[in-house]
C-alpha cells in the first residue's frame, strides 16, 4: 500500500527504539517489574531478550526514553488496574506498531505474581515482515517462549493467535484486514464484546506519525467505534514558537532540525505536518469520535507522573552523570501523550463506570490541582483537553508585548563562532570570548550549523578577541601554561575594566575545575589560585563549580568576585555563597544570617545574576530563575541577596553574612497602551506569572532596568516573544519584549555583555544538541539596541 523502501525505513526505527530502552534497563532506570521485592533474576524486564547487541545511549537520550517508557508503562498498568478495581472480567490491550516490545511478557509475570481476577487479552500488531521477525525471536528465546500461552488457535511463522495473546501482521492502512484479524483474535465492535463487556486500550507509541494524515485519522476513527475504548497516543508535536504579522509561523530551530533529521533518514513525520500542536491533536480526536481527550507534553508527564518527588530525581541522578538539561526540556516540549476515551455506546447498559486511567493513577487530581496552582506555569503548549480549551491565562492572553530593536543586521561579518557554555567579557573596545564547547577553529567546516557529529566537537581553551569598533575578530595564540579546556565557567572584569577573573567550569560533568585565573591584554593569563589547597589552612575554598554565576561587587570597601550557585563534580548544587577577595587572592564563604532570610530555593544552577542597588543604595545580588538541584524544578523565582561582614570583637573574627528576599513580579497588561515603548515604567493592570527559565543570561542596564535574555522554559516552550523580558525593580513589574524581526536563534548557553560605549547588549554563541537529530549553533553574533 505504500512505498516499500519507505516502509522498510520506518520498520528500522524499531531497532533504534528498542535498543534505547535496553540501554535504560542495563543502567538501572527501569526497576524490575515494579513489584516490591522483585529482582531482575526472578522477574526480568525482558528487554535483554529482544536486543542482541546492546548499546549505551547518551545520558539525555536515556532520560528522555525513561520518561517516555515510564509514561506508557504507568498508563498501561494503571488502566489494567482500573479494570480490576471495577471488577471487570475481561479487558484487552492492543499495541499498534509493537516492534520487539516485550510488554506482554512482563505483564504476564505481573498478573501471575499479583493473582489478578481480570482476564487480560493482549494483541501486538505490526508490519507482517516485522511480526515474522518478532515471532522468530520469541521462539528462539527460552524465557519468552515459555511464557507464550498454550494451545493457540494459530501458530505459524507469520502469526500467533490465542485466547490471551495474539501477534498479528497487519498493515494499519488496511482497516478491513485489521478488523478481520482483530475479530479472529476475539476483539469485535459489537455482539460478543458488548455481552461480555471487554474494554480495550489502544497504545500507539510513535507509530501513526509515519502515516499520511488521512491514513492515521482512519485508524483513530476506527477504534472510536469500540465501546469503552481508551487510546494512548505518544508522538512528536510542534508547539507554536512564533507567528509573524502576516500569520506565517516561524519554527524553533529544534523543530527545523527534527524535521530535517526524519527527512534525511527517509522516515518523514507525515501526520505532523497536518497536526502540529497539541491543540490540533485535541481537535483531531474530538472530530474523530472521541468525546474525552487530555494531552500533556513529556515535560509535564515527567513532573506529575514519572518523577514527582525528590526521591525520584535522586534515584535517576545517581545512575549516570547528567548535565544536558536544556536538551532534555527541549525534547519534552516536542513530545506529547494523549489519552482519549469513548465510554459506553448508546443502548448499552453499564452497571459501573468505565475505566478512567487518568483518574485511576491519580493524574486527574494532580492536573486539577496544578491548573489552579498559581505557581504552576502550565499553558496550552504543555496541557490541553476537550473540557479545558486553554489551561491557563498564559502568553496568548497577554495584551501588551513591548518591542526591542536589533542593533544592526551584521555586526561581526567575519565571526562564525560555533560554541556554547563559554564566557564573554569586555575590556575597553574589545570583547573576549573564552572556552566553551563546540567546533575547534581549525575545523574547515565551522560554518556548518546543523547535523554536526559529537565526535567533531570538543571543549575549547581558545580565546577569541572581538573588536567592538569594526566587528573584526581574532583567535589569540595559546601557550602551554594557560587554562585547560572547559565549559560553563565564569569570567568577569574588575570594576575598573582592566582585568578578567575566570573561575571554575568543567570538562566532563564529573571533572570540574576550581582554579582562578587572571587575564590582562598586556600579560595574558596568570594562574593566581590553584586547586591544590593546604588542608590544614584556615582558609576555606569552594569545590570546583560549573553552571554558577560570578559578579564583581564591593563589600565593605573590598572588591570581590561573588560566586552564586552552581554544581560540583558529584552533581550536587552549591548552597554556599563564595567570594574571591581580589586584594587578598583568597576565598571567603558567606553564611545565611538567619533561617527566615534564606532563599526559598537553595542550591540552584543554570540561573543568572546581576548586581543592582537596593533602596539604601547598597550593592545587592539579583538572582533570576535556574534549576533547583534537589528536585530539578525549573524556577521562575527572583531573589535579592544582600551581603555584608560583621566584626566579632570578642572572638576577633569576621563574619561574612548574607540575607535573601523573594521578589514578586507582576506582568504589565494595559489594553489602553498597546503601542507603548519598552521604556515606559507605569502600568494600569497586571496579571500572569514570570515564566520559569534556565540557561539564560541577564544584564543590568541601569539600577532599575534588567533584561533577561534567552534560556529554556518548562513545561512549555519559551516563545519567541518571551525570549527577552524586561524587569523594572522599582515597580516590581516585568514585560516581554519582542525583537524587531525574527531570527533563527535558540539563545541558550550563549553569553551576553553590556557594551555601554555603544549603548547595546552583545550576544555571542549558544546552541544545543536536538536529541539525536543533530546540533544547532547560533553561529552569528547579535546585539540589542538600548
């Protein structure tokens, strides 16, 4: 019915998917059968029997597949449990595009162990050739073969049919054949099924997306005719990123990279072109005969269902080093799970309610709670249902979005910087970009922005000098005694603008630096503080940190490089404020003065911070967003940190202290001032939440005005019009500023700096790997006009 070569390519996705799930099993992400007291020996997960050549996937692929696999597992097992709770005698699970998935064998062990009374019928369906391979594999694995039901009605090389398990080779584009084969397996739309009351659960895990839209629609509509049917669909989506004045949609670079990947592998996502957003999917299910439908993206599923507690995050964080949070949350924004149901048909007497899996596993209650929680930033790109047309008063209802202009089109004509996690600092008329992760300057293909293999990328130790007057750039020569390659370090200039102090950063997630280097244009690098510290010394020092922030501040007449947050080599978030005292070349810790004046979220990373003045004209630190280390929650908090020192005369000691205050921001929303410029500070009415983000930067334009730029949000995608946000401290308000024209930028893991002499903010670099689809680089520098 389709192109044989294309069908073969789609069947090949089974190998990639099942190998990724086997990677989870080997590393311990998947707990054996999820039965208390069970071990892999007495209750195996089965994936090891269907993957002959295991391969360890990257941490971000492991985490993403864990969220996906656990979501499907919890929904399937939760639905079966609902049927048991309702006292049903029979229920059926139909897995579309099953590939080598061993769920049936695991469920059979589960039912034997739990001694359930509800009889489960499980049906696996896929291409005929793939089913033949599956059956051959099962028959040659003793553990799987022994679990096959006895006395099947059909048992040959291409098909297996029994009362409790069937394996059917059917092309889903042939619905007549599908209906016939299901009837042979004991699943019918009417007659016997209505009399015995057999609810069905249909599971489609990244299957229908490869069909044409009308073909996948026909499959969904086909199952809508079954009474008491539930449909679980897990697929890709394209959340709205930007729509211009003419109504044309501009895609996020992740979406562009994803589309190109599937086109390149001859497995185009055909249905996705027709149904891009989860709103489209909701309307689709409703039009195709499903009166109930709730849809959540993968980020929200992870937060509410898979890893809702600190203990869940702690368990998986100990399995392998992980630091690709930006990539993980991107992926979570571009995959969704839909749960639709039909209920009983007219004229059918049902003594009890139909199985409601979301209610059964407690997710409905969590969603209702989250919808009315003011701290929960759910919007229509992360959750939507037929009952809730819009999840919250979100960005679509904002009546004022300000504007900000680009400072020129091509600022640095010779610059092609493919790096992320670097630093950017200004000394005089030059900006200095150091380190990061990306493509070495000697790579002749540096102008390639996408589809770069990881093997061609590395951590960098090069210093790029950019002339801010004419836009030219130069890679400075490197000596042996200079900082080692690193990323996610910090670099700040002294208050007189003569020297750069660089601290920390990492090689791998567990190989973290804690050295301090000083750089001047005249003398280059100078290692003023090394990691080897005398353990008997009275001077304390931080462990190596990365994804922290550093700012120069004067505290009691001493200039200090203040380091806030960050992660250490063990993956723990730093809760201590550290300051490197410039005149003394020594570290001092700042202790929280009281339990009442501590941050709501201690131990954060991937945040931003700037120095501003408080009401008493003291220098204070403003900390924005980030990720909370203990539960990996993406934050929308804005915290003001005041620091000082007190002399204890009795003990002849100095106490360095800190106090924190949470700042509540309100969004400007004035329908009468739609054309107002971004420099206006008054407002008439406010609503909405400051959207969570991490991996962003912040720049203090003056004592009252801070611009927050870029980053990643969760659970929904950060929209283009939300990429830049202006905070007004005195009024305690914020306003999103839409850049004057759309540019294909991710603005994540980039670096920004205030160029006061030219009244602009400069941005350099940034990018990320888009799952297994390829890498994206913001290779061209840019500037925002102030």
